């Protein structure tokens, strides 16, 4: 049975439909299997009198060739209605271009179709900006772009039939109250989210089977799909190698991703292209080193120093155990009950990166020398108005925050709130707010 999950991006599509009224198309991009097609088809079904969905993964050459010549739009629309057996109604119907990267001419046609004004247009795509998918076309300026991320923590709770937890957590956060006896349960709920992740197929498998090994098999099939895509983009296998090495790179104490350590000798231009392809696949999140922490961090980010996270923490955990055929239920149960001896720090860091990105934040971090052999490192920096909100992450209940204190001293003139995110209950330590990891979405 296919579950249709409630997604927050639905409301963004509603805003677009109401405010733009056909003046632009909207492109929903995101990693493969993140739920783009399901969301968009559900929206088309609910919000329009009729719709045509053209899936360019399987559309015939006859359909694709319709976009070679747009001189006669009446002919185009008549052909589409006949081929898909749907009657389109002016200003009451939508045409969906699903996986539009597989028909670049259809994407180029958006400019003229929007100008024609009869129908609304929604596109979905993955690897949408990869060079080979855009090289011979003019990209339409009439296209708004939004990203569908894996399900965030609240969407995950909705999928489990729980609409109350996250609004209640927000109240605790806003009132700065500890959860006390509820904290242990909330941590367990959150670890469940980390283990299953936010890919709709994995969540469905969990709901249907309640069996982590089955969930893991679904996640492996998604990762394999990504690796097949990477292999097509880069037959040398280097893109695959970079992706597979994300967990081991994060588990080291190094303050940056070291591509040369993985790939050996590769020229700088090629490395830049590989990293761009990885980022454009939306399967990863890059956090860049800010060379001059200030409000406009994008202006001073260091493109040669970065960390790479998986866009979905559930996939990250499966990737971390990739050397086993299937990650055992026992491993999952131990992680769920917080009994696994492996250092969980890097898994929490990945989860926090995912939550911050889902909330619309760009990711930045900062390191500087403490003495001749040691460095301070601040895990995340958020920019709010004219202030910076620094974040240090601890995977345990360990409350010391030397890096955070040193950073706040060094940049005292621009510090707003300061946070330590860890696994214990909410408390204050002088200026620092110590937050349990499940409150991260409210920062």
C-alpha cells in the first residue's frame, strides 16, 4: 500500500498557485525518492479540475518530440489531451512535467507555455542543474524553484499519526522549560527518526512492517539508486567513492572533508565538478568554513574547506554500516535504546545539519587555532538579523563548551543567542542555552 504523507511544501505550492495565478511555473527539486512526484500529483489532483502528468522517465519519443516545435500551441495541447485522455480547462488545469531533466526541451518550453497563460505548470526534477541537463537550452526565467527535503521531524511524527508532540515541544522551547520525566521518551522518539530517516519509502516500510531490517533494505535500494546515478555522471567511480566515504570522514575528528585522502591525485577543476555534482544531486548537504564569521557568511565562505553530511540521517546510518549485507535489527534496537557502543557523535551532527537545512538555514562552521597543536571548532553558525547564533554539538550529556565560550569571547560584538545541543534535558548555563537535540528545529 502506498502511503501519501502530509508535507509542508504543499502549503508553499498553494501560495504559489494563489499568488502567481499562472504568471510563473514552479519547479520542485530534490533528491531521487524524496517524494516529489507523489506530492505534486496529490496537489494537482486536489487543487485543479483536471491535470496531465507527463513522466519524462517513461514518456514516449512521440510525447517528447512535441516540445521540439512550439509554433502551434493549440496542436500541442490537443495532442497531449488525446495522448493522456484528459480534457484540459483553461485556468483550471495544470500540466506536470515530472523528472523534467530527462527532456530539457520541455523545460525550455516553460517560457512560452507560461506566456500562453492557459494552464498552470509544475515541474519536478533531480540532478536538475547538472551540466548535461542544461547545456543546450535556455533556462526559463519564469520558473520558481523550491526544494523538497527528506521528511523533517514534524512530518515524520505526522506520518506516525502524532500531531501533538512537535507543537508541545515548541512550547517547552519558547518557555525555556525542561521536559523532566518526558525527556527520555522524547529522546527515544527522536532516535527512531534518526534510524528510519525521512525518505517516504523507508517511513512506509517502518509503518507496514515495524521491522528495522526491512527498513534498512529499502534504504539500501535508495542508496544503490544514487550510486547508479553517480556512476552514470562519473564512470571513473570517484563520485561514488566520495559519497560512500561521508560517514567515515565525519567520524574522524578532522575539521574538514578531505577529498584528496579518498581520491588520491585529482586536479582541482575535476574535484570542483565532482563536488558540484554531489551537491546538485541534493543527496548531501555541504557546510562551508566561514573565514570571517559575520552576518554575510556567504561572502566569506571558504570553498576549499567544507564538511559533507547526508541529506537524510536514516540513509547516513545505513551508509555507515554499508559493509554488512543488511544492518541487523539488533544494531537498530541497540541504537534506539541508546546502547550502541560506537561513537554516536557524528550521527547526531548529521541529524542537526539535516534539521537546520530543512528549516531553511545555510550551513557554516568555524575553526581557529587554540595553540600549536590544538584547534577550537564551532559546529554550526546561524545568522539572525545583525547577530550570529553559534552552536556547539555534544553527542553525550557532557556540558562543557570550551569552543563556544572562546568563540563568544572572540566575537562578542555580534553574538546573539548561544546554544549547546546535546542529549540531556533543557537547562541554562549562564549565557548558554543547553538544548536536547529534538528542539533543534525551533532555533
